[in-house]
C-alpha cells in the first residue's frame, strides 16, 4: 500500500474527525439494525466499516494538539 502525505491545519483535522464520528455512528446504527434483522452478512460489513473508521479516527486524533 502506498503512503500518502497530506498537510492539514488543526481545524481541518478536527473537522475530519468530527465527520468520521458521524460516519461511525451511521455504521454502528446500521450494524444494530442488521442484528435486529438477523442479517449476518450486513452485520459483518457494517461492523468492519465501523472498526476501520474508528482506527482512522484514532490515527488522526494522535495529531490533534490539545
């Protein structure tokens, strides 16, 4: 996998994390609905997506200055 270097201001980085939080909430809700519908394939898909979004958020948060 190729590594890409990007430059963001602190505000831009915080905006990205905020947007990813909303995305994460959507995937978590979709996984919850999939569980209620016993849709195993969707559960796996949405849970994996939520996990990947969470990992990216964590990676970005490491660069946000307090």
